[in-house]
C-alpha cells in the first residue's frame, strides 16, 4: 500500500461530512460500519444525540478537573460536564458535531486528536467513549497520543467493547445497505486488550466497571509520571 493510500484510509475524512454529519444534525440512526468480510457495527447516533444517560453520568462522576472529550459527537458529555462546572472542551473532526456541541452550551473545536490541541499536556481528564478507542485503527498509537495530551498522572476514561475482542478492520460507513464512505481503518478493543495496550503506552489501570445492563464497559487509566 502506498503512503498516500495509508494516510487516506486512516484519516478523519469519512466522518467530516456526508451521511454521518447529516445523521448528527437530524439525530437519527441507520448508519453502520461494515467491512468486506461481513462484520457490522451499528452507530447509536440517536443515543449520542440525546441527553447524558446513567452510564454517561458514571463517566462524568469519575472525571476530574479540566476535561477533554475526544470525538465529542453531538456534545452530550460536554454539556453534562459543563453543567457540573468542569472546564471542558470537545474535539471532533465533524464540523456538524462541533456546531451541535456549541449549541448545547459547550466549547468545541473541529480537530483531530492527532493534530496539535489546545492545552496539550495540561488536561486532567481525557475521554474516549462511544467506541472512540477505534479512532485511527491503532489503539496503542492512540493511547500514546492521549498520554501526551494529559498531564502527568492525568486520567483517561475509555469505553471498551462488551466482548473480549482485539480487532483491526478496514471499514466503510453504510447508510442502510448503501456504501457511504471510502475505506478507512478502525479498531474494536475489549477491556483485557485495552488494559494491555494501556500498560505499553504509559498508563496504569485504576478501575473497570460495567453498567447494570451489561451493555457498556469502561476502564479508567492513570498516566504514569
């Protein structure tokens, strides 16, 4: 694969516009990630566009100080964090998501986590929820990057897959059965693999929890000094 092709499939372009941006604007579902082997992951956009639920509030309860929400989507966590008095910034590559977050009273920037970020190295807490550990298709690289974003002994809260998986896939966004994006890299990681990658990237696991329904799993990690 050429360097240009590798950059294309791992970059943020599929999320910037098109069906994903329209779905965020309309708060509607119907989108999935799919690969050529038949793997399929539904994007729960209706929930992402709603108010923070009990599982989300568990994440907010554990957040401390200044919070960076990576891949903030429509802004429900930013809204809840701001309501509780946190200094919080959401970042997302989708301009529509940034607009949604601002309209909910939050601060947001149209930025990739791999670009220079405001306050880099001084965030107390970073969030990777709603499957955002999959960004870029390389969890270890992403965890290394977030380690640079938070302060020494900063906190990272990651939502992991409910199943024990560690997968790298080349996927497309689908609207119903219709292909709606170019191919890009994505990862799916369960708790056990996340803990292992975190250890290799300079993080110590401090808590693991599952919501009562069993549908959402989380890990909190502390950056090593």
